[in-house]
């Protein structure tokens, strides 16, 4: 009986994540919020250099050189992808929770297998496609490489969450997150313009 309930909840989570990504169907592409650009990088460096009047040349060169600014710029774009506001809008709240539950159970497990490391590597690598390559493809295509792997990983995390620890408490947490996810779907039209280019 317990296993059937777990699978029912996994299906509920999958449907919630699918409905969330379907809400993006009118979206043509992601905004520049996620895309690294050498032009923007050069503009930032120029802005930093001109704003450093009166600062020592050593400090100006240290914090305004291309390598430092490029690394910080990349980090900023990469962290945008992991921001809860975007994650809740792209994967759903329950999906976003499942992704971090997956990370937690892999890192807390004493028996990490090769496929665990493969999943982590893939999940860490996928946002780089959007940041550096900036593919101009439909949101359906983006869903295949940028949503589906994360959603599968999320369902793995949810399954791990539901099958470890106090079952009743975890079911209540799951139901609260599912209800919040459904509420968040209703708010998507107001949060999507930050990430969606129509």
C-alpha cells in the first residue's frame, strides 16, 4: 500500500511539473537574463574602470581585469539558473524541491554509484548550454534538454524523500508543496516576463 501511494505522489509531482512547463508554451525564448555576452562583459569592464577614479591602479587592475570580471559574470548567470524564483517557475515548487532532495540524498548516501556522479555532472553542465551557446530553438526543444533531465532528477529526489524517514510527516510536507505548486502555477503569468521573451 505504501509503495502505491509513493508512486501516486510521484505521478502527481510529474503532472505538476509538466503543467508548469506547459504554461511556458507562449514563450518564444528565454530573456538575456541567462545569456553570457562578450559585448556586455566589455561594457561592464569599461563601467568599472571609469567608476574607479581615485582608486589605486593595482586595485583597479585586480578587480576590473577581464579574467576576474568574466568569472564573476559567469557565476552570476549560473546562479540565476538556480534561483528559486526561476526554478519554481520552470520546474514548479515541488520540482525544485525534488532537485535539491536529489542532491541531498546523493551526497548523504554512503554508496554513491557511477550513475549518481553521472546525474550530478549532467545537472551541473546543462545550464552552461543556455549561458554560453544561447541556442535559438523553441521552448519545446529547450524543454527536452533543459527541463526533462532536471524533472527526472527531481522525481528521483522526491522518491528518495518519500521513502526515507517518517512517512506521515513526509506525506504532509509533500502535499503542502504540491498545493503551493498549484497556487504558484496560477501566478506564473506575472512572474514569467522576467525570464520569458515573447
